[in-house]
């Protein structure tokens, strides 16, 4: 009998865009992800409740932002404002199709608000409930989504991993078993750190396994062990391309919603002004009335029923493709054939509006047709059957390597990244026994470094999208890092100042700075203490006066000097004339 498994993995990540001031454009990135991706995905998972199908990676920036009370209140304001806009749109609708679409949006946003409030304004509560009931599996990613192969030191890589694990444990009550490598970027040595920090598995691009040494007998049809025992699941390129391909993928169908035609750019300024940025900048409202239609500029109105019909057809097509793969490779055993499809979570809903509905249909229709499995269950059943191989540097990015994250546009970032790492290690060694407030300065340095090295900044600069913001954020954190370091080294310690720094970007309240304190540093500290003891001066003092024999003023001087030397830890001997 032919056998095969399918597993769906979603990675929820955005850069940390929580600012002290309200109304930042970039905050909308998070609001759109909550509205279009995270809550609709939660709906589908709650509706079907089929176990062991979906694994979701939540990056620490997403975890921290979703649980931030200020963000939660701002999001609720955003939803209320959108509902006000939809009321105006209802008055503007002229045809039955337009009115139906507006009603669809009104119902949708009402349900979004209801779900958000029911989760106590923290939608992580909804996902955690599914996680605790084993409907889904949850894992995490690097602390600030740093591109780990381009991080200079092992201590810095470990810090990115350890803080991510601590953050996940804070929000989900237990440590993650899996870890999403940012950009699926693997390099030798990273596996050892992940294993040492309690991680069992991760995901790599298909070519990483196909080019492993030795080449696995199962090809990319099964995971392999890295030399340090980390399980590497390869991405199934053929199945994945049916979703993410911009030319052949499902999201490009003519009946799906057009991403680039938001009403913010189609309505008169006075009409739309109250619903866009207060500085007079048009920005997406999330309300889009057009469907893809075709390649031309002319777009027809979005018809929800048509889109739902395509979701149904595309779900059937995808399930049929899985069955074809099983028919072709299902005789594989020890371990059985597995198809792993990792995606960015925001692809479903934000970029492909109907994506969460498609996932729901895959689960609902597929539960009686195919074998779903999570990476963790697959490992538990078949861990004895995996081969071990050496895997070289690889990513899921352009051409399979690191060109997106280091090129002529963004290479200038890395000399600063690496200098910051070195500075942290140096300062942590200098302050081996810090006071409580000095420790806060050390933690702030690490926090600023983490926020500066997010892979998002290099990605944005490469893509020529929000380049000004990416450069601004990088420069901001670099400056704040240097100021914090200089104040600490100069002894300019101020509790109110460091408190303001911590509140500006309240990311990861507690950070383990001792990750950067190496075994070599500890050895040097031990030797230094020993050398201080060994290097105490032995002094011979000659005098003809000493209390109680006092002739002139010399006796008192010798007495005070001898006491001072004793208090300084010096060994001395006093010879007196008899």
C-alpha cells in the first residue's frame, strides 16, 4: 500500500514596529496582518479542529506586539475607524454588486472585532487554546529574525535563539520543540547551537538536502539529521510553488481579490482624508473592491461568491496534487514519504485574501483523503530511520543563497552589525560583576543590537520598498546602542535615562546578557583575581621611632602609613632600632 504524509507550516513574522508615538505608517503592517491573516486563520482552525495538520511559527516580535496593551488599543481604534469608512461606502454603493460587497466587509469587520474582544484583545489566547488542545503545533524563530549565517559570533547566534525560546515560553507556557530559521537560512554550526538550546527540528529549502553530503537515499522525500542531530525538513518545492508562485500559483486567479487596488487611492481626497494618515498621506485602508480580472489596468468588481468557488476548486486541485505525489513516491518506507510545505503566514489573507479559506478547505476536504502530520509527530514515529548528512549554507531566497540579504544595496549594514557584537562581548567582559543598573545598560545594548540586525531591514532595502524606514530604524538602533555603551563606559549611569530607553522600544523585558560572557572571559577573571593576590607588594620599612616610643613627628607618620598599607592589602615588615 502506498503511503505519504502532508504537513503545512506557517511562519508569522513582522519586524518590531511598535513605536511610542501613535499613527506610524508601519504600524498598519501589523494591523493588516491581524485583520487579514491571523484572525481569519484562527477562524478556520477553530472551525475544522483537525489535529496535527498545521504548525505555526510565531516570531518574538509578533508575540510581543500582539500581547502589547498599547498595540491592542490602537488596533481596536483601527477597526472602529474602518467600520466608519464602510458605513460611508454603503452610502456610496450604487449597484447591487457594490452593496453586497460592502455588506460582506461590514459583516467581516464586525466578526473580526468580536473575535478580538473575545480573545481579551490578545489573539495569542486563541492560538494558545488550540495549541494546548493539540489542534495545532507552535514553534518560534530567532529573537529579531536575524539572518543567522551572517551573524559574526556564536554567542550572538545563541542569544538570538535563547531569547526567542524564553519569549515563546513566556507566551505559550512551554519551550518550543521546533525553530523556524529566518529565511530558512542554514549554515554549519547553527545546528549545534539549536540542539544545545533544546531545539529538535527546523526547515530548509529543498536544494539544501538534495546537495547534502552524502546525498540522502530518499532525496528530499524525508528529513535528515545534521551532524549535531538537528532534524532538517526540506521544503517540497513542487507543491509549494502552487501557492507562492506569482505566475503559476493559485493567488493569481482572475476571480481573487486584487491586492493593489485599495479604495484609498480611488476615492476623492476630502472623502478619504479622515481615514488615512493625518499628515495627508494616502495609505491602504484594507478595503478593496476589485478582483484581479486580468493583466490590464482595468479591473472588475470583486464578487465574493466567485472567489469562494475558486477556493473550492483550488483546494481540490491541491489535494489531487498531493495524491499524485503519493502515487508516485508512496512506496518509500523507513521513513515514509513526507511533503512539507512551509510558507509565510501573511501570504494567506494579506497577499492572498482568500488564503485562510483555502487552508480551511484543504483541512476539511483532506481529512478523509490524505494523512496529515506535524513535524513533531513524524519525528516521534520515525526518528530511527533518518539519515545523517552534512548540509552547506542555503536559504529559500533568490537563487537559494544569501544574495537578497547582502548585496551592493545593503552590505553596509554588516560592518556595524559585527562591530556591535564585538562591543557587547567586550563590555560584558569589562562589567563581569555589574550592579543592577549597570546590568540594565548591558541588556539595553543587546536589545538595540537585536533590533538593528533584523533581516527585515536588509530585505526591505533590497526590495526598494520602505527603504527610508528600514534605514531609519537601523540608524536609530545603532545610535542608541552607541550612546548606551558610551554612558556605561564613562560611568554616566542614570536610572531615569535608562528607563526612558527601555520604554521607547519595550521589546523583550528580560535579556540574558551572560550569553556573551565566554568561558575565556571567566578564565581571565579567575586569573586576574589570582594575580592580584599574588602581586600584593611586600614592603620592608625601617624606622627609629614607632609608638609608644615617640621622639619627634616620625613615629606618628610611620604608624599611619603602616595602617594604610595594611588596609590596602600589602604585606610589610617594620624594623626598629633598639
